[in-house]
C-alpha cells in the first residue's frame, strides 16, 4: 500500500504552538500514563481535524510511535484530507469485513500510522459502542505510544462522547471568532455529564497579534520580540 502523504508544516509559530502541546501530553503521559486522546471541536468547523493531524505528526516527529484515527464516519470522503485513495477503514473493521491490521496505513511521517474512517455509516454510535471497538482500543494501546482520535464536534453528534469515556483524556478545539461561548459551555457540560476526562481546550485560528498576546516569549531565541519592543519605544 502506498504511504499516505502527511502535510509537513514549516510555519515556525505553528510548530512552536504544537511543541507546547506535545510537551503537555508528554507530561501527562509521564505523570499519569495518559496515551489515548480524543480531539474534537465544540461545534462543526472549529478545525479539530487540522489540530489532530498536526498534533499526531508532532508526537511522531518526537520519536513516539503514534496512530491517528479518523473516527468521523458521518462525513463524506471528499471532505476528508487524508482519505482520498483509501477504500477500507474503521467502519469496515467494526462491521467485521476486515482485520484491524488491514486498515492501519503507513504515512510519510516516520512513526505515524493512520486509520481512515471507512465506509460512511448513518448511525456509527452503535459500532463505536461495540466490543470490536473495545478490542481495537486494547490492541492499539499495546502497539502505540500515543493514540489520537479525530472525532466529530461534540455538539454535532454523540460519537465523540462514546469514545471520550473510554480514552485517557479529551481535548476540545475552539475557534477564535467562530465558536460561541454557549457552544463551548455546552460542549464542556456534555463531556462532564458522561464523566469524560476533559483536560483543556486548544484555541484555533488565532492571528499573529492574538498569539503574541498569549505567548509573549514565543520567539525568544530569534530576538524578534526584543526588536518589536525596541521599535515601540522608538
């Protein structure tokens, strides 16, 4: 099978942000043994898939054997970034059509594997609640250092909640200027109701000025921060 191309991001600032996320996940793994994470938006369009792909690639680039799972079996493949030439995936495994090893794809990023969503399903919740899903989780946990689930937005479907209660932790993705306060609160409450372990929120789609405001020392080693500060004084 041809390796799936994973887009490599060369943006220094974006890589810095994901480095911070990798550090936090590494601390959680070291202190609590966390290795499986659900990444989901509060609302549709928050950019959770982009975050999940970049986070998984960053973990793999750090030397950790990582698998990224596309758990959104409701969205058509033409809207997917990695599923264009993949015919089998998670839904096919859960419906007992293929074995788990048949749906694990190699990627061009070293240490990173990918499991596509597979055939579109009208009601994937039943499959996600199945014993086959439990078996898959156990096998993947024995094989990989990190398991990243890319799931539909929490306020759009029940799917993310089903997986969130069976992983070590969940991370919400919100989007500046798009995610509503009500949407964020509802998403957090939905996870709390099922006692999922929500560990935080990744804020997506910040512009450069917003990023600098929350990460004043992001470019400390390039001295750009000090050049900007001095220019303001002059």
